[in-house]
């Protein structure tokens, strides 16, 4: 082939260390087009293609349509890392959590992904230990190395003022999911946990329960304190109080619910009902009751919190206080994309839990008429 026969504008193939041409390939082994290839096929500059990909203005409609048709025909997908380099940021959103409840974290992820999928952004999950001496240093490294577009913070890391100040200092937008007004409305998804716990207290009191136990979450979580305050307030409306011997701490895990359930249910004057700080622990109480031959709800009423999928899958189906966790995640992610003008006018996204009644609650044993 003479020099006149060479294809114009054809980029020279990259070569490997041994001198053989190499080209990026997709997961099926096919050669993956680059933005340079798309520009060549469309007869435009790379900058124009970049503007179309990122939905920027200043591209006429005919050119935009031609580029979009070529992108669709060849199944081209922009490399998020390359986009990040071009924009001096990544197209990654972080989820930082220290929540021991896997179902809560899973549904939160689904909600965040709902908000990201059409924007071309990706989610990076970062579990952590807020009590670690290197917690803040670890979080700084996570945010800076990935050049995150923003982060969603879940309880209890959302309650850490040191982390909030760190994120602000490095210019990383964040949104907190919290049960108290800890920040500006634009940065807050607010859950009224106390109201949900009060509703649980009222229901047990209305059923006639007087000896009621409470298994709280870990002290590090503000939700533990909010839920206890709400439950106490709800009982007070009926002239009831929590007995100290029936109030025990849990850890938001199945294992802690099982252990605390065993302790409460072997008491000589055991409770007739128990409100549990989350459904994961409540399922542990179920197991403790089954071990001891205590029937739910005939001999023990149980109410959980979160209304996780497990609540409707165990038997009898569990009454629980519902938080729309997936919707909370979606709203948190959407807030990251608000413009400064929008953020200045926005309010906190607020969610009030609702009591979902199922088959785990009934009047105390002995207070019901005998079956015929």
C-alpha cells in the first residue's frame, strides 16, 4: 500500500510493551470505541462530541443528532474516569455508613441508584467505624482519592460534626440522613423517628399492655435516643412508664436482639409486650420467644422499627414502624444535584414513620375472652 492509499485521519494503533498493537476492549472482547473514534466518524472535533455527551449547549441540532446516532449505533459509553479527568472531578457518589443493619443499607443503595442511573453517575459504598482513631483521616483519603462528586451520609456518621466540617473543607457536597435538624435544609433528609416510636407505644397501651419492655439501639446512634424519647412520651399519654428492668440496650443486630430477648423473657415477671429499636433485633426476639416456648402474639406482643422486608416474611408477620428507606436514599441523592440557587430555596426532605399493623400484636394473655 502506498502512502496515497493510507486511510486519512486514522489514529495510529497503540502498541504493547512487545510492540504489538493493543486496543481497549469491552467485556465481550470487542474493540471499544474512544471519543476520538466518535469524533472521526462524525467529522467533528472531540470537544463537540464531549459537549453532546455532557448535554452542554452550543451544538446545533443537526450535528447533535448525527453524533447521538453514531453513539447509539456503536454502543459507545463514556469512561467515567476519563470524564472525571476532563472535568477535574469524578462521576462517583459515595455512600458512607456505619450501620450494622444490612437490609437498611441495601434499600438505601437502591434509592440512591434510582437517582443516579439517568445522570450517568455511579455509586461507591464505604463502610466505616466511626469510633476508629483514624476515622476522619480515612474519610478524607476516600473522598480525595476518588474525587467524589458528593456523598450521602447515613446514621450515625451523619451525626458526626467532625466529618461534616471535613467534607466542607475539601469542597465535597454532602447530604445527611438524620432524625434531627443537624444541618441546612439543602443538606438534610429528616426522619421523625420519635413520632413513629410514640405510635408504637400508643398501640400497645390501647391493647391493654402495662408491662412493656424496650430494646434500644446502640448509644452512638441518635436514633436510639429519639426512639426512646418518642416511646416514653407515647406511654406517658396513657399514664405508663418504662420499668428500668425492662429497658435494655441492643446493637441494631439480630444477635443483640436474641441475647436481650432471652434476658427479658426469663424474668419471673416477664413483659407482655416489647418494642424493639429495629426489625433486625426484633427478629432476634422472635427466636428467643420460640426457644422458650412463648407464643407470639398470644403471650408476647412484638413491634419493630423500619418495616424491613423481614417484618412481613417471618411468622407471625411483624407489626413495625415503617420508614421509606429507599425513598429516603433517592431524595438524598437528588439533593446533591441541586444548583446553588435551588439549594437556597429548598427545604429538608421530611419523612414521618407510620405504624404498619400485622399479626404480632394482641391484648395481653388472660385479658381476652376464652375461645369457644
